[in-house]
């Protein structure tokens, strides 16, 4: 829900809505990090990607700090297995540390063609890519 819709539907002040929505975001982050676990292993496929939040689209709207979230999900896991983590940037150094922490060796990793992922085969992973421009 947008902040305006929350204010209207719940009949609260703007300051209360800001505090409440901030609190709810913190709870979501805590839950995601609490349930993040190591994924994969031989014969398993893990999809990974990174995404920016808070970024202005088409240079419109107020300037905001950009937050990078890196995550992965194991295909065909029941119950679903995943991890999501806030990272400072999407450099090879940063992402490789998270991959080593959250993905077991000998996993097949599916990603886009971002250059930070090019080392994966040398690191002992099977690496499949998708080129979103094709």
C-alpha cells in the first residue's frame, strides 16, 4: 500500500504512517535475513540476482539512497529455500563473498550476464546464464 492510501484507509497521521511503514519494512528485512539459509549442492539449481531499491526511475521523483539487495532461490525445493541480503554494491568482490556464504559448492547457478558472475565456473560452480536483451 502506498503511504497516502495507508493514511486514508487507517485514518492516521502522516508521521504515524511513516513510522508504521518503516517498522513494517524492518520486520520484513528481519524475517528475510532470519530465514535465509545456505542453498544448493550437487544436482541442485539456484537462481541468483541483484536489484536496486530506492532508485529514481527515468530521473523522476525525489533523490533517494539506493539499496542493493542480492538474493537467490533454490529451484524445486519444498519448502522453498532462499536467501536475501543487503549488499553495499554489486561488485565481484561483494557478490562472490555472498555466493560463497549462501551457496554450497558444486551447485548449478543461473544468473544474468552481469560481469561479477563470470568467475563462477572457475570457483567450482556450473554456471548457466540468461541474456535479457535477447
